[in-house]
C-alpha cells in the first residue's frame, strides 16, 4: 500500500483556488499610488541628510589636515631638539637661538646647518609661511613652530586666525 503525500499548503492547492491570494480591503483599495506631496517630503528629507553628510565630510577633512600638519610640526620640533642635544656646548653658547622673523642662519657649523635644514623642512612640509624659533637659556630650550592652516574655516580673514602655533619646551 503506497500513499502519496502532498506537502503543499492547503490554501495554495489547486482545489482551493483563490484561497491563497490576499484581497485588498476596501479602506486601502482607493489609493492607487504615492502622492506627489509624499514624494516631495521624502526628497526633502533625503536632501537634508545628504547635505549633513557633506558638511560632516568637510569637517573631517579639515580635522585630518590639521592633525597631519600638527604631526609634522611635532616631528620637526623633535628633529631639531635631537640636533640641540647632539651639540650641547653650541646650545649653551647660543648658536641654536633663532627668532621667528630672522632669516635662516648661514655658516658651516653644525648648529647653523641644523637650524637652516630645520627651517627648510618646515617650509617644504608646512607651506611657504611656516617658520620656527628656538630660544635656549642654558637650562631649557623652547621650540616654537608656526604655520598657516591652508584648510582654515571659510570666511576667516587673512590674519592670525589661520596661523597655527605649537610650542615645545625641553631640557637638553
């Protein structure tokens, strides 16, 4: 005795035609599509979300650029600090001292070439307006690095608002 098993759902079997289909209720049968106002509201909300994401992306790029510039300034300050530590007698006699407005020192001494190379690296890596100063008093040295933030806020004047500065003080 063999029995055939039917694994189909009874509401979908051909014997019950129409039992597996859903009939729309009379309350939603009159609505044929989405209204124009609903589409406009959805587009408006989507546009505002996209504008917010674009503003967020712009801020992230500005923060990333500022972080990169600050990292370069720190690495360059540590580089000149290592040069100062390498020649403590020249530091004690003031050969590493240079003001922000001074030109890069000339000469063939280790201190002069290290400061000139440091200033050149600042200009190459942080822009043409980047500069630095070193002030050593025999016990401590202060290294100041200043550069113009190229991605400063739009609308900022061409003044000190777009200039960034970093100070490091250390004992050689």
